[in-house]
DNA sequence: TATGGGAATTGCGAAAGGTA
DNA sequence: TACCTTTCGCAATTCCCATA
C-alpha cells in the first residue's frame, strides 16, 4: 500500500475542490504558466519577500472636512480631539482565517493615509510566511509616523491578530488612540439596517455597491493556493477588496463625524433617533433637541428616550405627555412608558386611583414576563392599600 | 470557526420619601 | 423618630455580532 493510500484510509477521500481552486489547477494543467504577483498587480518589491501596492485616491470630502472632536466622541477617547487628518492611519488585514492565536497569518496588510492631498493606500503583500518579518518592519515604520488609527472591527480582529504577529517576530506594535468604526456605526444604523457589516454600510450609507467583490471566506484559500501553485491571478481580487475596504473606512469615518456634527442632516428619522440616543448616553446636551426633532419627524420610538432625558433633567412635567404618547405603543416601549406613568401618578400627582388603573391596564397585556408581572402585581397591591387608606375602603 | 467589545439585562446599595 | 418601600445609578453578567 502506498503512502497516498494509507493517508486516504486514515483521513478519508480528499474534499471536492472549490471553483477557484479548480480554476487555478486548470491554469496549471493548461498551457498558461502561473503568473507572479508582479505580473498581476502593479506594484514594487519592498524587500524581504514583501510586495508593495500603492494607489492614490481622492480624499473623501466628508473626511477632509471632519472636525476631530467628533471622532473623539465616536471613539469615546479624548485623545482624538487633537488629531490631524494627515496623521490618521487606516488599517485592514487579510488573513489566513478567523481563528486568533499564533497559527493565523496576516498575508496582506493594508494601510491608508492622507499624503500630499491624496488618500494613499499602501498594501504589503507577503510572498511567503518568511516575508512576515520584513512586512512587519515596514508596517511598524508606517505606523510610528502616525498618531491615530482607524479600523472596522479592529478591536476584536485586526489589532489582536497584528499584535500576536508582532510578538511572534519579537517586535512591539505601537499603541495609538484607536477608533473602531464598527461600534459607532452600530449605534447609529443598527435600528434601520439588516446588519452592520462594512459591505452593507458601504452600499446603504455611502451609496457605493461593489460588483464582483470577493467573499471574505474565500480569501484564505487564495493565498494557500498561491503558496502551493505560485499563481497570483486569484489574488488580484483580494488586493482590490482590501483597497476598497481602506477607502470605505475613510469615507465612513467622515460620514459618522459629519452626522454627529450635524444630526439634522440624517435622512432617516430613525437615524436621528439613534444619534439622539447616543448623545443621551454620552451626556451630550444636544440629546434633547435631537430626540425632539426625531420625534417630530415621525420616529415615535424617540418618545420614551426623550422622556428619560427630560426626567433626568428634573423636567417631569415635560416628560409626562411623552410617556402618555409612548404608552399607546403596544410593544415593549408601551410597557416601560406605562410603568413610568404609574410612578408619576402615584408619587408626583398623588393620584393612586389613576396609577392603579394604569397598572391594571398593563397587567391585562399578554406579553408580560414572569418578572414583569410580579412587579406589576406588587405595585397594584401597594396602590390598593394606599387607596384604601385615603378613601377609607377600596372597591 | 474564535474572539472580545459593547448593548442589554440583572443585581445591589445608597438616598429619598412615606407611614406608624 | 425609626422603620419600610421605592427609585435611581452604578457594577456585574449575559448575549449578540463582525472580522478572514
């Protein structure tokens, strides 16, 4: 029995080849010789087996006009307030998989930065795992010339992975004030969009749909194929994907800053509500007018949030009509608003009979959790005792 | 498929208000 | 005045989701 036969018995038959893999193998079998990365993508040798792809782009207008203090608010990191746009780096990695740890390699490290009035992308491609030390040295050099860093989901993915690679190469990754756009993007748009992937945001928010873009899950295999077969043709789409991600990051950073600076520019009332909620959470005094405008533009869900802001300010009388409005909502917001109304009538209006009626109405709902029901029953019993004391009896 | 940030939920203690 | 109840804010925990 041959070694191949023994392995087949041990591991089972080989999995079916992916369409891309089949194409690469076809190219290998046919007359077309494998193409080097330099034949497929315009770039230059950056030393140590690293291939550098540079491209220039128009700086997104919203990015060039953004006031850095809004990035400070988005990042919840005051050090952003003093950022110069020219010193901001955008980072995006293409790797051999999602799993962290030492086994995952970043084979394409994309960086972007404004230079001489243009947004320049620099993508460092590793011809082999052995090129990593040289690539990381270049990245270290690039980042040490920057003061701030922007990523998408970089807190969980890009930065921990890059940090591990730096440790593996006995280097230290420079620590910069970091804005991970995923989280502010979720805060602003998750109520309206199906999800908050970068692709979705690019299409729905920036109005740029990509055609023929590679699925992220296919990316690792294309690099493995390159290592095995030496044909770089399937990698062109990976490099393009990474470049477009970098440009999208700059646009998104600009768009978010602009919306936070001028919330009224939000096209959708729901987005305006989200901006107001974000401001309320961050203690921004513009929360109240922003939520008020969202409500006026039809976002009824802004009513309870606006009422909470007013209540916190001590303006309970202004909050009352908002709770009354929200209480008509058959959903969870209506329940929360109803409880607030009951509290108001009991403790502020000193009208236990009215509070009792509101509580009884809430108990008739069919969507209460055990915990909510228990809370309402407790409230109802207390109100009954209270009313019995004030009227000398209870119905 | 692993990972971890952050929103949502839950738990706890201090403060305030009400009652005997 | 002392005790009890409720509210509110902060801390701890849970769950969701985006990345290649």
